[in-house]
DNA sequence: ACCTGAACACCGTTCAAGT
DNA sequence: ACCTGAACACCGTTCAAGT
C-alpha cells in the first residue's frame, strides 16, 4: 500500500526504486528475477527478515552470493520485489459496486491476514517505497471506492491513511511480538510476569488478573473488529458533513 | 505503552525482561546502569538503532565492549531500559478530571512527537516487552480515564488498542521512511518518480499531480488530526450504546 | 553475458584469564 | 567485583578476474 504524502526536503538525493529501472534484458541462460524472488520469499517465510542473507539465498539457488548482484542492484531492490508480491495477496471484493464500508472492512482484514502470513513484511512498511503494480492497484481501487462514496479531495488521502494506519499499528507490533518471542511461550508465566511488573499499579494488576481467563487470540480478533468498526463509524461522520 | 493481550501458546519458554531481574548491587566504582543508558540514548538519537553497537557504546564509555555485559545481560535488556525512557517523555494533561477525549488527544499527539524525536524507538514497539515504570504508568492513567468516561470491561482494552494502533500505524512507517531515505531528498524528483511508477493508473497519477503543490509536512499533521478525530468520534459512538 | 572468490569493515556474545 | 582480548560465526557489498 502506498501513502504518498511522506515528508521530505527540497534538497538531496532522489530515492531509488526497482520499479523504475529496466530489468536486465535476460536471455535467461542462468537465473531469473522471478526465480530469485520466489526463493527469497520462501527463505523469508521460513526464517524471517534476518534469515534472508545474500549468502543463504545464493546457496539455495546453487550460486555464489555475489552472482545475485547481476539481477538486482542490492538487497533492498530484492526486498522491493518480494514486498510487492505480498500486496498482491490481498483479496478485495470483486464487485465494483461494493459499499465503501464493506470494501474497507474486507481490505483491512485481508491486509492484516497477509501481514500475519508474511511477518517479515511488517518491517518493510514505510522502509521501502511501495511502487510495485500490486501496491498501486490496491491504492487505486481503495481511492476509487472512497470517491464514489463521496469523499472529496485530500479527504480521500486522509481516510485511506486512517484506515491503513490502524491496520499497520495493530498488526506490526503483533508480528514483532510473535517473532521476537518465538512462536510458543508460556501464557500463565507471561501473566505472572506482567502481574509482578505491575505491582506498583494495583488497578492494572487487578485487570491483568481478571482478564487472565480470556483467550488472547480471540481477544485480538474482537479488538480488531472493535477498532475497525469504530473507525468506519468515525469516517462516516466525516462523510455526512 | 503496554498492550497485554498478545497471542501466545500454552507451552514454551517464558519471556525475559530487565524489569524482573534485580540489577547488580553496585558499589559503583566503575560504570553504572544510568550512565550506560544515557550514553546509549545519545548514540541512538545520533545514529539510530543500527548505530548502536556494543563496541561503539563501549568506546564512548572508554571501556571494552564486553565490559557492558556486567551491567546488562544482553543488548535487548539495554534496549528495554532506553525504551522506557522514551515513554517517560510522553506528556499528559496534569488534571485528573480531564475529559477523556481531551486526554486521549493529548496523549496521541505526545506519543507521536516522542516517537518522531526518537525514531529508533519505532522499531522496538512490540519487539520488547513494555513493562518499565513509565510505560505502565501511561497505560494505567489512560485506562483510568476511560473507565471514568464509562468504558467497561474489555472495552477499555479495545479502546486503548484502537487509539495506540492508530498512533503507531501512522508514525512507524513515517519514521521508517525518514530514516531509510535520509533526512533530505528531492521532493519534485519524488513526485516525478511516483508519477512514472503510476503510469498504468491514470487516476492515481492525476491525483499525484494535483496534490504536488501541497506541503507534505502540513498534510501529515492534518491527516493525523483527521484520523484522530474520526477515531474519537467512533469510540464515542461505542460509549453511548 | 554471466559467475567467481577474496577482501573489507563490520556485528552480538562467550569465555577463560586477569586484577 | 569488575574488566579484558581473543575467538566464533556471522553480515552486505565491491572488485578484479575469470569464462
């Protein structure tokens, strides 16, 4: 997904993007970009962002690490390519006439699922330009739906930013947590630790204790829906004015 | 800020936190934790998360890198300590009787400013447990205000998560962008690049062109306020039900 | 046109050894 | 109680050289 109004200065270097360089005209006797991207995706899904190194990727493709630099200027360019694949997995309502709330809701849920499926992508949001075809197409459809719904001018940007910010802010820390803690850790022990840390905050400690019985997985889903509905209500209020 | 309902499994290791280990009883002939944390903060602010290495920090304190391991179990523990300092900089309304919307608004703006001031902290959100005194105190006050306003049970968690998710999701990509692009880059060149990348999406390209004249810095502030007000409206709707 | 290996300048952490 | 330096197993990228 693409948010274009990022801050900058009038001076300085321009930013590079794979999508603006012609790929090497490949007679493809050897590797190909697609092959490299696919292998990188597998490595990323299996071992995370830190698990992808040029050396490992080279090994997986039975080449020297440095051979990859023939196809790709550097690691960031490679990541840009894989990053766009991720946005390509977002599923939207087929219909062009979907109601904007329905559309936004489906998109938000799908974006979250896609990030959860590729946790490493969370670390790339904002770090890499999202100028690939999939990211742009997503942005384009969302904006068209919002315009049809009645949003005008910069409000289209603002509404999009509000929605995507919520999805990102809900999901990025979640996957960061998961990958830093490893997949499995001890829930009761975690509650015990939280309770001990909160010993100087009795209300907090009490709430921790009460909600210990809830399933955190379920709570996260409910929390996401709660936030999403709140935001859609809030955006709708902007619309009627 | 602390969100406790992160997912986990019933098995596996428990997570570690500095806040649950007694610090070494220091007779302080040599370094101290405070000194180390202060130096780390300076290094982080000056050079970012990648700029902080145990070797550089050691050099700054005129010690061997490995000496630091006497005061801190590992780099993550050190980061946990500096991380809490960041939350300590969030400014809230003094009054205990502030209206919840006012409170939430001030908190959201302050959190954003603090993250912008310490961009490296964005990468730690979710990755490290936020169990330090400053983080807990922030969580505690927010929750008390929401309860006073009428939020009940898990809605207190959900409302907090909605608000903080928006702040995180708005700010994390923003600072990621800034630090990956460097401080200054060429705005017109950026627009040119975006336009060229969007050549297959005429509506998108047209909007890029129109909004080229806006100041991105200003737009970001307006966008943040737009999103924040929308969310507060949406949360208020949950309240009256 | 494509691939290679050596080299550079880094990492976090462990550990035996020193004072 | 505190500090040290060597060592281990890594990084991304450059570059001259090969085929």
